[in-house]
C-alpha cells in the first residue's frame, strides 16, 4: 500500500469515526461493544481500500496544462480544450453618398461579436497514434462546423504522417493558431492568400535546425467538402474543387527552439536571438467539370522570416500566386501581398505592436492596411485582452484582379468596405480565454 493510499484510508477512517460519533444514536445500537465498533471500522477500511484500487485501475484525470483523461500507462490519453474570443468592434467609413440610393451605407457600425468559440479533443492511442477533432460555433448563427479531423502516426526520429482534414502547410500566419496571434486577428492579406484547411494526407519530418511538411490534397480551402463539391474559392474567384493539389513548406531554425515560434510574441527574459526562415508553395489543378463547366490551375508561393529577442519580435512575409483563371474565361492573373509586423514589451505583460500589409493586384491600385494596438497578457495567451485599430487606406473598388466577394466585407476582421471611398477605420477590443 502506498503512502498516499495509507493517508487516504486514515483520513477516510477518521471521517467515518467522526460521522459515527455524530450519528451514534441513529447508526450504532445502544451499548455497542468495543469489538463491534472495531468491526465497523475494519469494514470501512476494507471498503475504502477497494474503492482506491478501482480508481488506480481506472486511469488518471487532471490538468497539466490541459484537461485530460488517461490510462495508467499513458498510452491512451484524451485532452479536452476550448477557445473563446469575444470582441467589441467599431467601424467608421464613408456613408456611401456618392453611390446609388440602393447601396447607401451607415457611416458608423458597432456591436459585440463572438469571433471564435471552439472545442478541441485530441490525444494519443497506443502511444504512437494520435488524433485531433476540433469544431467551431459560427459567429453569425451558432451552428457547429468541423475544422480539424485527422489521425496520425509518429514513426519516431522526427517523422510523422497524418490523414484527414487539417491546415494546409502554406502561410505562417495561418499555421500560427488564432489564439496566439500578435494582433486581434490575422492580416487582411493573409485572409485573401492563405490556403485554409484541406482534406488529404501529410507527412512531416523535423530535425533540430530544419523541418518540412508535404501534403497531397484536394486543393486549397476544401474543408468539409465531398470529393466533387465546389471549394471556397481560388485566387479570388469562386470555382470548382481541384482534381488534385499539392502543398509543401520548409523551415530553417537559425536560433532558439521550435516552441518559440508557436506564436509571434517573445516575453521579457528570453535568451539570445531566435530566428526562423520559411518557404512554401502550393499547386492545384482541376479539369473542366461536365456539369459546372469550370476548371483551372493555381500556383501559390510564400517566403517569410521571424525574429524574436528579449521582449521583442518581428515578422515579415511575401505571398504571390498565379491564377490560370478558366473559371470566368478571364485569362490568367498574378497577385502579390506583403506583411510586416512587430511588437515590444514595455512592461512584463503589456505589448504594443504595429503591422502593415499591402495587396498588389494584377490590375488596379494597391490596397494598404495599417494596424496598431497592444496586448495585455493577464495569464499569457490563456487570458489575454487586446485592443487595436485598423486603418484601411485605399478604396476596395480600385483593386483589380479580385472578384467582389474576395475584396468585399469581412466582418471577421472588422472590414466592411466603403465602395469607392478611402480611409475606413475599425477599432477592435477583444478578450480571449483558453481552457
């Protein structure tokens, strides 16, 4: 019997004796002998020992950074977690006085928004096999939708393979979780260029200073689709799911550790200079659909650099793509985007930041966004308050090479669009809780 078990039994016995004394008249016959009392105590100890053994045989539960249930040997483990992002948004833009009456817009909008409410279940089966299921409640209707659903196998020595639905290994902004972003949300440019989630297979390999991720899939943004279903849009144009797609990413770690680049921030006290370089590409192709009569190809590429020091961080990325736009018979187009951002801690838990991103379309003018604000890390990312301001400098109507839906309103980041007018502003205040 372990020391912990012994103490538990003694505590239980003591509690039992106290309870017996308090209920003596009801629980013990008048004039009970010492032998009868000792027999009662022995029965209680035997019962407690049985219950303790059953608990030990049934596994463990607790919180070690995650809420979990696990087998005694740890081979089977289920982690349960969640994310809540609740924000207040104020948007200022031109009221649309120069557009037709039917398209008039308010010059001020404000309100609360449950940006993200997620539940996550992940863990291991037989040690080497792992899984993840994650879903999100829609902010506009509350409906529950699947985000991640995959199983994988860890072959050891840095090599893993997964099958299912997962993030495409492409842009770094997208690969960094929404719960670990520098600003309230990802950049406007990443919202247009990221490959989103895909369905397919992926193999990963990691060394101390480099790692790579390769995926064969249905093409970008094909989450929750059947194998003949239209996807969520390619190159700013709505079209059919690709016949096949490939995406791959390579990262080189020049200093620090891989764990440091799970987010964009670097707290005070971080030792040395940590830096990482990344490059990725994605290609998808789809033949003409006999019913929808659409097809085309997409080639995307990105390069990024991340730096982290003692209380400061910097990140920059370039993204480009070539669209063979058979979807609308509009020919081909080349589109580019840049993102630069950085932050610095001014106290132990206050981190101001600034970001600039620009969209360079195939035709028309550039679309620029400036974002600035600050994070208050109450308990790291687990409890965090962020306040920022976005300034959309240019009129979306002047941006060519993207369809209206792609450059239009995006309430997820606070952009509503003002047609032909410039200078739209969005103020976002967000509280995040992780569990």
